[in-house]
C-alpha cells in the first residue's frame, strides 16, 4: 500500500512554480516602478527597457500599460532620432510591434519614421496595415494618402484613362506580334497593360520589368487578376541591370516601352534602349536584305520620335520664372539684380540643372501667344542603336526662327510625336486631347522683347541624356544681339525708338553694369510669391496699422512706465520671404501715417539658406534699413524645430507672421497648434498675421477631375481589369489646380465652409454644417475650395485672385451625386488636426433616404493636377 502521506514530485514543482510566479510578479512590479521613475527623470531609454521586460514577463498587463508604453516609445524614438541612432530607433519599433502587433498607433508611427527616412514602400505597408486595423484612423489615412502620391504618381491615372493612347499602343503591338515578334519585353511596365496587350496579341513569351516595388507588386496583382500570371513574367528590376540568361532566357524580338516624359528623354529612354539593343534585343534587320524574318530580328515600340517647339509669350510662365516687378510692399528690389528660377538651359548652367519644367499650355491662366511658327527640333530613330549612342555627342544644332508676332519671349514650349510604327502615332502637342503636358524651357534674360521680322537663334543639343533648347541670340536688322551678354555695346546705326526696344534695353543696361553683376536663384513658387504685389502691399498696410496702434499704446503707457524696448516682429514663413524686411523698414519712420522713431522695429527672419540671407541683407542696405534691425532668428535658437520662442527672457513678440497656406492650395500642417503657441508669445496688443482664414467652396461637375483621380472602369484600359488595383492609391483631393481654367460646370454659388481664427481660439470650431442650394442640375463630382486670408479686420487677400501665387484644391467624390436645380445639398465639414473631412448629402424628398458621399481632404497628400480649360470659376463669385 502506497504511503498516502508522501507528496508526489509534481507538488514540489508546483511549489517551485508558485515561488517563481512570486519572483516574476515582484520583478514585473519593480520594472513598472522603475519605468515610471525613469519617465519622471526623462530617462526614456531606460524606461523603455523596463517596459519591455515587464510586458514580456506579464503580457496580460499590456492593455493596462499600453498608453504609457506608447508615450515612452515615441519619446525614446525622438531622442534616438536626434542622436542619429536610426538603426536602434527601428529596432525599438520592431520590439514594440512584437509586443503590440495590432496596435494601429504604433504601426502608423513606424510608418511615419520609415517615410521620413525615405523608405516609402515599407512606410506604405505600415500605413495600410494601420488602416486595416482601424479603418477610421484619420492619421493613418492621411499618411497613406501622402505616401500614395510618391508610390503611384498621379499621371498613371491620366494615362490609363487615355483610351486613344492605349488603343494605338495596342494596335502597334498587335501588328508587330502578328508580323513575327513572338518574344516581348515591356520596359517600365507600370500596371502591366502593354505586356498584357502583347500576350493578348499572341506573343509566345512576354517579360516585363519594373523598378518601383509598389508598381511591381501592383502589376503582379493586375496580371494575375486578368488570368495571365503564368504567361507573363514580371521582374522587379531596372532594365539596365538585366542580363541573359540570369533574368530572361534569351534575347527578345520586341521591346515595348513608354519611359518618356514631357521632354522625351527625361526618364532615361535613350540609356535603356542602348542597353536593350546591346544585351536584351535581337539584332535589328539588315537593310541590305530584301526580306527578313521578324522573329530573328529585334525592334522597338515606339520606333522613333519627332520633337517640335515654338517660342511663346505667356504671363503665367513669366511670373513663375523671373521677377516681373520693381518693388513690393515699399521695398525696392533692384539691389539683388536679376532673380531667376533654377530651371535653366543657358550655356553656363550646371549639368545638374533641370533644363525644363512642364505645363499644359492650353490650360494656363491667360493663355499664350505663339511668337514663331512651330519648328522641328529633333528627329530620333529608336531602332538605330548607332544613332542613339551618338545622340549626346551630336554637334549643337542652331536654328533660325523668323518672328511672326511682336511680344515678350518667355519660353520655348516643346512637345513631340511618338511614332509607334508606320501607322500609329501619338502627339503630346498643346492642341491635342492628351494626358501629356508640354516641356517648358524658360527664357531668363531681361532682353526678351521681339518684334515681327526678327530672327530668334535657338541651339538644340542633347547633354546628359536631356534634350536642351536654348535661345542664344536675336537678329535684328542684320545685327546679332546675344541674350547671354547684356553688356555688349549696341550698334550705333540703330535708332532708339519704340520699335527697337531690344536695342534700347541693351543701351540702358550698358550704363549700369553694377546691377548686372548680381543674380540669384529662387524656386518658382518663391518667385511667384515675390511677384504677388497685392499680398505684400496689403501686408505693408496691415503692419503699418499695427505699429501705429502699438506706438499709441506705448505713448499712453510711457507716462506711467517709460520703455525703450523695440517692437519685436518674427516671420516664420516657409522659404524666402521679405515680410520681416517690410516690417523693419516701416520701423524706420518712412511712412507718413506713423511717425515712428528709427529702430522702433526689431525684425527677425527665419530664412535658412545662405543666399536667402544674402538677398535680405542686400535689400536691407539698399532700402536704408540698418543691419542691426534685421536678424536671422535661427541663429538665436538651439533647436530648429522649436522656432516659436520668446525673443528674449521676459520679452514677448509684437507680431508673428505665420505661413498658413501651402502653394499647392492646402492648409499647412499643424497650423492651429502653431497659432495656439504663437498667441502665448504675444504681448498685449500684439497680432498674428494673418488673424483669420475663411475657407470657401462650391459644388461643381468636372469629368476632368474624375479622369485625373481614378481609372474610370475597364473601357479606357481596353477591357483589362486594372481599375480596382490602382484605385487603391487614389487620393480624394486634387491640388495645384487653377480654378479659373478648370473645365467644369458650376452647380452652385460659392459658400463659406469653415473659419479658422488664429487670434481667438474660442471662436474656432472644428465642425460646421453648410446647406448649399443647387443652381444648375448635374452630377456633383467635386468641391473646389480656396481661402480668404484676413490680415486684420479690414485687409484681406484671396488665394483665388489673378496675381495669387497660391493654387487651389478640390475634393473629388469617387461616386458622383445626381443633383437638380433648387435642391439643397448639405456639406458637413469637420477639422481634425491637419485633415478636413466633408460629407455631402442630398434630400430626395419626404421620407427618402439621404444619399451620402464622404471624402477626405488630406492636408499633406499631393495629387498634382494641372489647370484645365473651361468655364471660369471667377465668374459670378
């Protein structure tokens, strides 16, 4: 009989387990206490280590410690980032996500750090996962929209919706395959549509390569959804890195590609095709043979291209490429000489300088005037490898273009015709109904007035695989004036009369060479800002009123407590700004309306770039502003991220200038948070500029915006199922719009949507409902919006004015809403951090259900869309 008093061995294990549980609990408790103590002493790294230990030992406490753990993680990550310990930062996030794999806040934060470091594909995956975990997580949605613009550029939607372009490629590919090209390589496949065209045409083998990870994965999904996963091999690689037999088994008989930009060569098509001819394609047909087997020779679609150009006058291009005004806000700008954008094709431009920008000429505000007839700049044969190899070593070609229209030479506009084969051609010309923009080569010289009968000399070359066109001289009355040599002496035989404006300009400039010794470069958006006279003059008047008010207040207080303190003004505008200098000059007492003593204003500018600071110094000296009254604020702060600080201990700002609206048409991120901090730093009677922003909008029907926001079904993509996959990257807001030329129908008058009061937080509201009456029946597809910027209670400027440097934006509804004249549409607007959400609903009648469409305005995402022709939104506002 067994001894019943003997304890089984497992009882000793249970007793040991109880002792271990007690020890573990004690360790967990102490770790939590240590973590809290470290948090109090701001030792976030040690606190994070204690939390990791405690929560790994006691996972049941994760919900209890979740908020504190997040706080610690984010603080420690910020510290690691500031120390440049990036790998440790990501290691901490990996550890955090092992503990909290379904915490959408941590997953989203990891994505934000990845995006900042340039890992956009990986960031997109984390944002997408965060949204899957919580679909209403606005910050993750905002971040996903932001990264979507980087990963899937907006032109993909335009090109896929261009049925004409897709159909012509399909016909050319079909003809080549039926003619014997049985093996095909699609270079830069994108969504895979051209490769699928080849397979549908009967190609035996189809390969496709794509460098972008996101587009590669998207192409794989699209090909699979269309039943071709087993017959099209997609390679995640740049074509220049491909080799035989490592990546494809043998040379192919056909390469199809559309790796071209508005300037034709900007996406590297020349280099790609040279490599393809040498390493991936079968040899071209022998011209000496009367008949050849296409399956044994190679060819390229497109077969070649012809490049065209025209000299144009266009005020909209001009005001973004060079300074068009002599003074703004009371400042004489002549001290800094010429100011140009970095886009240049001049002989002395750096090799890295982009020679052109892009625009849709037919959609520019004010239109354009052709000063010459269109000319042929270049013809290229993509099926001739020797011609491709010799392109960059070609001699510079000079063209003589007769001037047919008097005007100001602002740019050379360039487009091309792609010759897919002998029968199918695609034109990117300004008069074509196409998804393409034109390349714009700005003419950046003050000697740019042409008259009928002149000849314009243009040089055409290919340097660094860029097509470069440069206006070098004007021939007038058999005399040649070089545009890059403004100090040359004009011929004495030319009379200074209105018809010889160019000669007069040369003569005048000859007498003042000191002004020509200086030139500066600003971004095109900064140049457009400097050209905005209305904005600067309005600011000058508003600042003048504030200074007069402050002087009056101080005069009244001086009887009680005399003060010699200056008025402190801080300008924290993004990029280059002269607002601080305008304030400093007003402090010199030059304005008769306010008799202010010299040095009354101490202005601070937050510009960072050295050449920006040099420009402000030159302008200050030239305008009589002592150097001591204008300082650069970032030299006074230790942390550039904490710009909003007191000017000095026990001192406050009299005025703080905030940059509230991005050039693209969106409110700047964290504007209200910055305004809250700025208010705390103001003296009594001080002011934030602007003090208030009113958001306006209207209802419109615009098929153009629909086309540019998402692929519209299967018809434009030749029946291939592409839309559901690429439309995952649709963002609901379009920016960089010019509403004055947007092709649309107005369905309502403009209405006030929301007001942001930067001077009074109690007057702000984060939710508003607006009822808009429909004035014209149609399909509600978008809600364009813009801003009235109130500098003070009396002075304001609109971002929707003729000289505005700001563009506008629009919310685009994924599903249009049918509306009839006289009906009311309710817009529910909600502001959350940097996001505005809008819900549009329509009442159909008594007892009818509301039809609702909800869209998100993302203040950081950018859907770059050019302005479009049509009705002017400026009419009837």
